[in-house]
C-alpha cells in the first residue's frame, strides 16, 4: 500500500510538472506571436512614413498612399490592415521611432491604446505601469478609461508619479499609492438609490483582485470582518490589507454614504489597535482608509490632527464616469497643476 501511495504522489508530481511546462510554453508562444505582430506593425509604420516623405505634397500624398495600400492589403490579408489600422501603424512609428525601444511585454492592443494618448508623460506612465504590473490589454484600457494618471496627480506632483513608474524611487507616502477617488465599476452593483455596506463588501471580496489593483500598488489581502476585542466590547474591521511597498497594515472601512467624524473616530481606534497589538517593530505605522460616496474635506481636516499622516479619506464611484465627467476631471487637474506653479 505504501508503494502504491508513493507511486501516486510521484505520478501527480510528474503531471503537475508537465502541466507547468506546457502552460509556460504556450504563454511564451503567445507572447512571441504578440511581439511579432507589434514588430510587423512598427515596420509597416516605418515603411509608410518613409514613403510619405518622398511625396511633394506630404498631406495629400499620405492620405492617398494609405488608402491605396489598405485597398490592396485588406483584400489579401483581412481587416487587420484597414486604412484606420495603417494610420495607427504610422502613428506608432512616429511616436516610437527606435525599434529597440519597443517593449516585448506589450501587445499591439496596448500600443494602439498608448499611441492615442497625446500627452507624452501620461503615455509614458501607462506604458511603464503596464509593464511593471504585467497588465493585460483590458487592464491597461480600464486604467486609462478610469483616469488613473489624473487621479494620482490630484494628490501628487507629476515628477513623483513618473519617478515611481520609472522605478527611480519607491513610494513612501500613502497618497503615492492609494487613489482618490476610486472607481469600482467592476463590482457590477445595480444602479439604485441605496444598498447595504455588506453588499458592497461582498462584491469587493468577489472581485478582490480587481479591488486590490484599484486600491494601488503593492496591496495584499489579510482579513475580512476582522474581529477584535477591546475590554468587553467586540468590533469588526471591514477589510485588513498589507502594503509591501509601504511596509504597513492598511485598515479599510467602507461606508455607503457621506463620511462623518464618527466614522473617522472609529477608524482611528482600529488603527491605534493595530499599531499597539499587531504591528511589528520593523514595520511602519498602520494606515487607515475610510471610503464613502462623498466627504466634507473641511470637516475631515478639523477632525484629524494637523500632522496626520496615517488616516486617509476617499470617495468611490460605482460606475465609470461619463465622457463629460472625465473631461471635467482632466480640466480640473490641469487648473490645479497651473495653480501649483504660480
């Protein structure tokens, strides 16, 4: 019987190893195909651009060239070589003229998203973060659509945001990691006037990977509804996370309405508990994050100490903002940036 058991374990190990080899090979093959596609479109863009430079009237010649080329290629190779796609190829080469600088970790869908961003700093940020965090094309698109770059700029300067993305420095403040506001459209909650905090919490747990990504960089899940006892009173903390970059616990409390000073007092108690009972000497002070649908910034400032560095309040949106809301948010960020340099 013992020999049969050992043989079973040995067979299972071989099967597991074989699966890992096959999955790794398939993933490498997919990445190779994706990068070959990126290189193909880059070469097409370079050839189109070089040909355009020979035209006497570049604007008219370029339009004519791409239309003619698309008519020929699309018949033979399909919609991947349409007029619109060839224009992307040309733009791709113009923005990334050095072939060796094209990143093998990104696929054509991600590059097509990037080349539509006119701001070079913003484009570089999403390019670097897509590589650093191994984002899929869908994740890259979501971060662009949810205005991640602009949200980080609301509480940080551009140089700090880019320095972290370039890995020139590690974040050392909660504001450099935690976003405000947060966009939680992936929870899939229905549009209704009210819902319960337990519904919000359950939805977050069901989409934990997406939530941790939206929270910021370096987050790990620790506990949900963490039970603590203070004398004879029992309390439950909504979410306990840990951030590897900040090297500290992060307490998250969820509210389905406007944040109040009572909410802040409760969160401060949880933070104090973790600092005194759970935190190791080599770890940094616990951070508390209070999330609600709205907040009164003045009331928050009056409630918290002037030198507060560990309690953060933030707003969340359950649905991706409309085009008009996004445009307004971008304009507010621009005005804020201009004001800061005056």
